[in-house]
C-alpha cells in the first residue's frame, strides 16, 4: 500500500506536466524545441499562423509546469526545454503502463481461474 500511495503522490506532482502537454500548440512547441534547440519567440512563430502573444502565453504556461525556461540574449528571450521534466513525464507514463500491465495480469488470472 505504501508504494501505491507514493505512486499516487508522484502522479499528482506530474499533473501540471500533462496539462501543459495536453494542447496541440504546446506539443508543437515542444517538438520544435526538441528538434531545433533553443529559440526566440520570433523564430518559434515564423511560418505559423499563431501570434507572438499566443506563443508567449503557451510558453508561460509550460514554464509554470517546469517544461521550458527562458534566458535573455540581448533584447530577446530565448526559450529552451527542461529535458528533466520531459524525462519525468516519460517516467510517469511508464509507471501507469506498469500499473495497467499488473491490472490486466490480475484480470487474466481471475478469468482463467
């Protein structure tokens, strides 16, 4: 039971990560930052129909979840991923997958008995 309560606590801490990743525009931003590395808002909006203000709003939301951070370079803010938080998200998905595997195994044993 103790490990179960620990798992629930870990999952509740991960909720902001999944909330931040639960938007198509933010997923695209994560993908671009993964692929192309740190970028300014001007570069992130180039070639899209999304405004700088909208991109900034999405980046701030992801920053609140710890997924990105910005640094100043001259007059621009450059945004980059916090890879550790993405690794945390991967860990939580794997944890849920193991829990499902366990539940399905118990169900199979119950049905077979």
